[in-house]
């Protein structure tokens, strides 16, 4: 008979499986894909309430910390783009594809930064009891109105 597996462990595997392949998560944690499918079914069909509670807790924690997972990748990308732009030869700097690639990357980075700032401000607002009027003073009417939604 197989040993009882900890619900916290099962929940960790299930949450990570949301963001990678079953094969990778199973290799990482040393479990079979059959076990993963069994745990997933128990969660999906609500047959294991303890597992369901653990999965929800782990997923909420993961969602709260998503920015921390992005920072190293974003920093590496920014450093790469900075080096590419700084050390590009004259031919590259005149190449429309290179210019478009750098411009597109800068646009994505600025959108990620803005989104992060807005989410952070919204979380601070919710935690501090700040009013919508105060948010409008910080972001201006159009952005604050979108935050209310």
C-alpha cells in the first residue's frame, strides 16, 4: 500500500502544474503522472475538501507573489535590450527590423511597469482604506475610473 501523501505537497504539485507541463512537474517532485491526474480529479470533482482548501490557499499565495517571479526575467530582458541597443553596430542601428524589435520591447516593458504600478497602487488603496478620490489625485480621472471596475 502506498504511503499517504501530504495534502500540502499535492496542492503544491497541482498549482505548479497549472504553469508547466505535467511531465516537468512530475519529474521535479518525483511523482507519477497517474498520481497527478488522480489528485487533479479529486480537486476538480470536489471529492477531497482538504485538498481543495490547500490548492486554493497555495494558488492565492502564488497569485499574490506573481510580480516576484517576473522581476528576474524582466531584469535580464532589460539588460539584454540595453546591451543590444548600446553595442549595436551601425548596420544594426539602421536596420528597420532591429529598430522595430527594440521599440516593441521597450513598449512591452513600459506596459508591464505601468501595470505593476497600477496593481500595486490598487492593493495599497484596498489595504489602507484610501478613497477613490485619492486614487484620482494620484492617477487622474481615466485611470482611477478603470481601477474602480
